[in-house]
C-alpha cells in the first residue's frame, strides 16, 4: 500500500505508474490523479488556442501573425517555434 500525495488516499501499488527515478520505483500520484491532471492540462492548453494573435519567429526574428505557425499544444503559447 502507498499513499497518493495528490488525493491523499491509501492505494495498492498496482494503482501507481512506474518511475525509475524515485526511491520506491513508483510515481507519487496514483494513476487516477495523473489521468485527471492530464485532462486538466489539455483543457487549459486548449483554452489558449486562438487567444494569441502574433509571435516573433525564432529564425527570422520578425513579428508574424499566429496563423503562420503550426499548433503545438505542448509549448507555452500553443504555437510551434
């Protein structure tokens, strides 16, 4: 049994993802909390789409309209570099 640091419930080891970097070999959040966090993160990023109107290009260093960039949900501004 292990306690999830997010929901604070005591859960079986099977309810945690593996993490080779941690001492216990398991993540600190249970699978359900990890899943819910991912859903929330995607929702927050989706809300950012369309709010940015321009961005400075890293290659040419010009201020270009946002529609000149591809969408990349993992980046802070949801636009590719």
